[in-house]
C-alpha cells in the first residue's frame, strides 16, 4: 500500500508543477497580447497624427468657394513617394460641389511635399483622405 501512496503523491506533485507551468505560460501569453495590443494602439495613434498633419497642411491651401452650402464631403486617394512628394490625387467621391472638389485637388497638389511620418515604417504610399469645407 505504501508504494501506491508515494506514486499518487508523485503524480499529484507532477500535475501541480505542470499546472503551475501552464499558468506561467498563460500569463506570459496574456502579457505578450497586452504588449501587442499597446503597440498596435500606439502605431494607430501615430498614423492618425501623421494623417492629421497631412490634412492640416492641405486644408491650409484650400480656397473654399463662397457659394458652398452645408458641409459636403469630398473623398480623395492620394499617391505619394516616401519623400512626401504627391504623385497623383484622384477624386473617388465627389462632394457634389464641383468647385469645392477642384479646390481640394489643387490644394493637395500645392501641398506637395506632404509631411512625412515620424517613423519611416509607418509610411503608406496610398492615402484615403476626406475633406469637408466647415472642418477648416
């Protein structure tokens, strides 16, 4: 009877060690997940700040037509080089006010070179930007 008790105790100890090891692994994975989530959030925030700097530079160059009504949106796709030089600007959704759309496009081209991201790895060649006249 004694060897069985020793064997059961050894088995219980081994099981406890495995459970503790699994707990440590789960905690380590949880920490890795939190760090990855924080890194993604920081990257998203940095990208948003970079795009905001680009929008601000372009907005400063928009001459809003005086006859515009409301706050219509114009959506553009801007293609740029890593230097910030604008290669092209394409209207993908009109604001419904041709003069405003054209004013935004001129402002995009005039704003070249666009601000560069703080970290080069954040650079995106193609940006989708939205402009509204009342956001100026």
